[in-house]
């Protein structure tokens, strides 16, 4: 846990969230500023600052997160593949657009506002 990390505070229950899923290692919750009709975050409960700090010891955790994402996307309202689908995004570092320095995966689906025109 990191005392200054908003996601660590959400994991600890100090900041409320709209939970999508929780187990001993992973918490998924709705994004407070969604970019799509379905938009939730998946975070490891253990504080890992970013993908830049991921090592071989994290392979099983990341594999579980990625294999869980399709199930949760459907549960939260994404239409099934191939007509529907979802996007998985992980921002890393300042130039990668990372704003919260706790590894997190965005899962977004539904009609895409960024695909207009």
C-alpha cells in the first residue's frame, strides 16, 4: 500500500467506489469520469506503480486480469464479439498518459464517442 495513492485508498475502502468485481488480488470498479458507456478499471490490490515495474513475478496476476476482462465487460453491458467488443488500455508513465501511478487497466465498451465522423 502507498499512503498517497488514490487507488490504494479505494482498495482499502477509505474511498468509496462502485465495485464491479473483487477477489483477494484484484479490484474492478467503475471509472468516475467514463469515456464510454461501459468504462471500468481493474487494479491489482498490491501497489505496483506502472507497467514499467512489472516483472516475471507479476505474470500470473496480469494473466488473471486480462482473462477476467472479457467476462466483466459482458457483465457490465458490452455487446458480444464480433459485433460488440471492448477496448483494454494501460497507460504507462507521463508520456503514456498515466495520471494515477498505480497499475490499472481501463476496460471500455459500447458506442465509442471518439469514433464519430
